[in-house]
C-alpha cells in the first residue's frame, strides 16, 4: 500500500547526553543507557508517550579490541549465524547479546491443517556445500545470484543441515519458514571415529550426562526460536551408549515438547539397536526402538518399493511419522532423483508415507545459475501433484512477493538503494506458482513467475502472464490458500501494474466457507457454485481509513495502481485468494496480458485503528572507527572515516514485521535519511558507514533512526521512529 505522506523534519525534543570515551565506554550496552527525557506530548496523542531520543558523545580513536569471530565476520564485523563444533562448546553455551541477532522474530504462523494432523507431510532437508554460506550473514549481504527457496506452501518441515556437531539454523531461514507456517529443525550430528568418541562421552555414562546434552539442545531451540532437532548419529555405538540412546531421545523429546510448542525430534536411519552402523533404508525391528522414542524417523535413501511395503507392518498408526528419504542428487541405488524425483514421490504417497527431500538445491548447485528460477519452478511443478499444500489461518495477511533478494531495493515504489542484495529474513509470503490451462479448446492460460526486473516494495514482484480466449469473459488464478475466521469488516488492497496497452480489468477475489451461515456485504457474486466474490473498489474510503487508503484508485509512482476494498462479513471463513482478469466490454478477440503484482493486503479493518508500534530507548555499543580507504591497499582518505556500531532499542516485537534503519550524516537536512538496512530483532549492526572526519576542536554528528514496520504493512510516520544521535570529535592533545 502506498504510505501516507511523511514529513521530513523531526519533532523537537529535550535530550540528555551520554559521553562515551575510551574502550570501556564503547562497550556500553543496553544495561548502561543514558538518561532520557520524553519528547513533549502533542495534543493528538494525549494517551501515549512520545518517542525518545538520546545523544551520545564519542572521541574518535582507532584502537579497539577485535570482535569475536564466532559472532561477527572478521572482515566487515557484520553479525553472522554460527554453529557449535564440540561437546564442550555445547555444554558451555549460554545466550549472549551477540546471539540475539540470530533469534527468530516469531513462531510458525498459524496454519491448517496443523502439523500434528495425520496427513502425509513433506520435509525439506537443506544441505548445500557445507552450509553457512551467504545465508550466514544475518543482516544480509550483497551476494549476486544467491540460492533461494520459495515454494513454501508445499513444505511442512525445513531442516538446516551441515556436518557441524550442532547446526543452529541461520535466522533468515527460520523467519522465512515461520512466516509460511513451516516448522524449522536444526541438526545434531556425530560422524566417524571422532563422533564415536563424542557419543561415548555423553551416552555411555549415567543419565546425567545425556540429560545435560538434551537440556542444552532444548535451551538452544527455545532461545533461537526454532522448533527442534534432527538427530543423526552416523557412527557405531558401544553397548552402553546404544542402551542409553532411546532414553536420551525420550528425554529430549519430552523436554522439547514442554519448552517449544509444536517442537519435533526426528531420528535418522543409521544405527541399529545393537550399536552397529548400518543403514536400513526402512523402519524395521533393528531400528524401531529409536522411532518409538521420538517424533519421527527419516529413512536412508537407497530404498525400493518392497521396503515401503514392509514398513507398513512396522508403523501402526504412525505411518505419517515415517519420512522416506529422497536424495535429489540421485546418489547411490535410488528411485528417481533430479528431474525424476517425482517418481520417488509417487511411490511414497502411494503407500501413505511422509517424504524427506534431501538437497533440493541440486537445481542451483548443478545447473546453470542463469536459469535457476526456471529450473526451480520446473522441479517443484513436477512434484506438485504429490505435495499437499497448507493454508495460512491468521490476519493480517500481507505480502509484497519479495524473495528476500534483488538487484535493487525499492520502498513503496521509490528506489531506496542500487546494487544486488540478499536477505532471507526479508522474504515475504510466496504464492502458489504454476501454469494453468482452461478446460476445453479455447486456449486460455495463465502462468505465474518470480520477477526481479521490477518491484513495488522489496526486490521483486509476481509476474502473471495470460490469455483470455474470445468465448471467455473472465479468468482467475488462485494465489493463496487461506482458512481464517473472518472479522466483521475486512480491508483489502492490491497494487499492480499492467504492461503494454492491455485493457483487461484486474481485481482481487475471495472465496468463503460455511455458506449456510455466511453473509457477505459490499460484494457482487461472480459465480454461485464456487462462492467466489469480487469486492467493489472503495472510491471514498471511510474517514478512519483515509490515512491508509488515501491513494486508492490513483496512479502511483512507477506506473503502479492501487485498488482498495472494504467487505462486511458475518459468520464467514475466508478461503482462497484469487487475482482475476476480465476482458474489456465489447471485446471479441483473444486478450493477452502481462501483469505485475506488487502487494496484497488482507487485514482486519479494526486493527488499523490500533496505536502504531513505537521504538524507544535507542542506545549504541561496540563502536569502532577506521580511516576510510577508496579501495583495499589504498592510502587513508583524511576527509572521511568508517563507523561501525551496534544499535539497540525497545519495541514490542509481536507488533512489528521488521525495522528499517536509516541515518543522517551531519545536520539533518530536508531530504530523506539514508536507508541502511533491515532488522528483524531489537538490534542492528551498522557496518563501515562512511562519515565525515573531524578537525581538532570541532564536532561532527550522525543520527540514526529506527523505523518500525507494523504487521499490517503500513509505513509509520517519521515522528514515531526511534532516534539516537552520535556526536564525535577528535582527541585533544593531552588525551582528555
């Protein structure tokens, strides 16, 4: 949605300054905050405090202690996701301020059917070149042509896999998966001789040893807000160790269920109850003791249909808790794989089992990067008939179709930054992709694709191409599956752009359930049999919505158009969400069209009247200065410095989708502040920000602004942003 106009000037405020000098002062964190005075209350917000602003003073010095490479990239000091590589590190782990960067913003979105239902599930095990590649950069990177996954509506469980002892999923994956209602697991793996020694250390003793490991795994999942573990023991175990393995799994599973709602523990098919390392490619009497001790069993990949048939006698009522492994790389004696992976899925579903797709990044690793999106869509379209989808069942439902990457950044139609970027946490809700043909001989069709060439907000949009045959007046394509109890009043918006001279009409359509009691107002019925409705656009929005809908129906920057709708509902459940295309009146020929979707919003109108989230108590720590250089190895540029620091703030995370961080360098001017990046937690690392150097006896300043983005997706006015100012100076001759 096009935001309301935002004033470029700041409200006045009374401020207290905090002087930061010397290394100890530069480490000042949230626990050592400067005193602040709230801004003067304005009449229109009498019941709420105004945002606060703090001023920090810093003397520039180039002597600083290096940041721990476990948490920060050694070249840039940008925060990174990390793993634990030893038993000692696991047992010693305690959450730190740096770990806070890697905490997911929210738990999995509400979905239907729930993961606990008995229908066959689909697990994706992401194993790519050892893991922790460009996705380890928590705040994103400037990577060109990165791997991304966006067919989330097919997936129930996502496992991040590496060969480290404790694989903690990078938070970008957790945020993207949770936004789509997908459960995320880390991996606990031991391998070869070293793995055997490690297992002896915690499994061969008494219960205190394995319970200590389990307790730490539970604490890690709970703290980082992912959903459980794949346990992968790929080494032989002594009799003492294998005897304790089922109790270890039982204890881990019970404690995880207690601490993490919806948590899961899965076991990989490797070790037998005798302790021998011998993959079975099925669940049988040799390994079912491990299955009975946890939530599910992930089979090895070299199975045949007879393995599936034999398993039916082993699983009882837990058939869907068996995840039959499929190696997409087709290594070994496997069924299908690569673009024949659908052959594996056909057999697995025939027998009613869940499926575990291992390394579907094959389409990225082994095929041409320039054709990645085409290959990705082809791969998942072949699997589509065997992959049931799930529905989102909560509001607000907002998406700009951003993939979490792009060749530039766009903010509501305005270019914010040029250059490639990759930030998995920024991926928005993705639709059902595919190609749809009309029945009959008319030749009508619709295709949906990702599009990096243009965007309304983020880095990409949804490209829809199609043709309406002469005998058809209207076509619609299902984008999302919803199952949401409808509020009394619903507000909808779509931002789109038609390419060329096409005169087709674009509209949103909703289907509703419970037709016997459902009453829908402000709509026209398009099809009595499908219970699908098209709302009339709002020409004059209600007064209380005018702030958000002030540009509905008007042309926006970049050729985009916004349509807004208000629907009154009673006793309804929202169903599928469609985008429809209608031929112009009087047309009797085939109508082709190319449409880009930039944003869809479906929100409870009542939620738009709630107070906006406010950012408060912005502080900074871990300040680092470096002389600016034009390129590696060049002489320092005396006119500029590079500033790195960590910003912290207070804001209720359940109210926000993310934060946009900006800055002004020097005195605030009339122009907009510079966009720095996105944060998905209450802290952000500013990295190598180029600022003006200071002359002796003079001060310079840089002001940071933290903009909350509400879950409804609207832009918060600048007067409500959090602010902190850093005034910096050069050291005096006597060092005081």
